[in-house]
C-alpha cells in the first residue's frame, strides 16, 4: 500500500530507521486547497512508521512553520533525520519566511528523543549563505534569472573519512550566464551536528536545479541521487545526455564522498509527464529499493509516496530499475 492520506497530498519524503522499524517523514498539504500547485506554501511535515516500507501507521503532523515573525514562518520543507552519538535524533529541514515571501531558503535544525516531537534548536536556523565560501553561491535572489534563492533539501550523514558530519543541499552557483547551467549541490561540514560551516559546492552544472540530493555508497563507489525537471536541463546536458529531456530522478557518481562528482549517462527514472519524483534510495534486507512520490503533472497529480521497487547496479556500476519493476 502506498504512503498516502485521504485528505492530504503527500510529496517529498525522507526516512530513518531506529533499528526496529522505518520512520517516514513527508511534506503534506490539505486537498481542500483544490489546486495541488498551492501545496508548497501551505505545508507541514507528517510522520508515519512501517516495518516493511509498504504498510504504514500514520502518527500525524510532526513539524509546522513557526509562528510569525520567524525565518521559517511560511515553509518547513524537505529535510533529513540522523541520530547523534548521544542517541538524540536530529531533523534538518528547509525553511522560508514571510518577510521574503518564502523565496529565500535556509536550513533549520530541530531535535527529538521520540522521532516525532521535534523542538527547534534555538530559533531553528543552523545554516545560511554566510562566510567566505558564500561567494561560490547565489546568495541573493537573482530576480529574472531564477525563481528563488535556493538553499534547501538538506541531506546529512556521518563523514566516512572523519569524526564529523557532512551536509549536502540544493543550491545554485554564482556567475553562470545560462540559468540551467547554474544548479549546484551545496556542501557544509560540522563536528557535532550543531555548528555548521558552509563549504564550496561539490558539484555545479548540467541542470538548473538538482533537488533532494541523497548520498549513498555501493561497493567502493558513491552515488548522489537527485531529481530535476525537463525544462531545467542545460543546453550542454541536452547535447550530451543521449536521451531527450524528461522529469524525474537521476544521479551523480564519485569515488570519494567529497567528489569530484560526474553525471551518470542517460537518465535513471524519468518520464513526461513525470511519473515519480523526489525519490529516495533505502537499503533493506532484500537489497536497495527506490521510492518517491507519484506526480503525474497538475492535471493528474498523484500526491502519495509509491511503494518501493528494487534498484539494481550493473557491472559498470550504473544504477537501473528493471522495466517490470517500475512500481505504482
């Protein structure tokens, strides 16, 4: 059964395993809005639990925009959950405020002992486009060039090469003339999950935005899953991809978690209209699976998270979904 609610649309999701069961977190908005395009600025975060990623027990809303005025009083968008060394769970999320009409995104931080009741750390704000490395990014909204000041979709993981933590996020690089060549995977580091330092992006180019990044490792190779839309392919990517532009999920590859990253050939999981978006890869006892929300475009918006389907790796290290395993 899909991760779905009768009265709400569900879209971007992210997952954590407490050692016994899966916790699924997701963006949600009331279907009473009528128009699914209105969901983004009428959003809260939901929480559900599962033993198998198929049958879900809904726990209700777990995070909502802060009371105004606040830096995140308009949106609490996509994030990730990780457990700290003391057992405390940490939620990193995207926030936007009414003072900037939700067009400036920043990274927030909340903690929990039960994985449901989240409390912001201070004001919640933990990372903005500040410091010497901010020059690598679009720090202001480039009105007329792009639709927002992008800093969202944080994915946090332990540093496999050290004692600290790494954060990857959706961003845009500065000084690039073609808007669709300016997408970036932003990067930050922390020693303790509380204090973060902005670093230069680990990848720039090919798409106008690389949304919902997720890093995972298979064998000796690292993968960075992301999603993007057919209208955000750069002219160079369209010339080199070997496939027409589509909307969906693709990935970068690297031998080191810090890169250099390269775009994999082709496109992993795309279609027109979009079939599945904002996918995540999870490691289960049966192997890797991929799951994301059913899109279908405005006229046929799905608004639920599809059941997981197997994700395979071929002899060249390329990811693929078998044709018969597309899912629904």
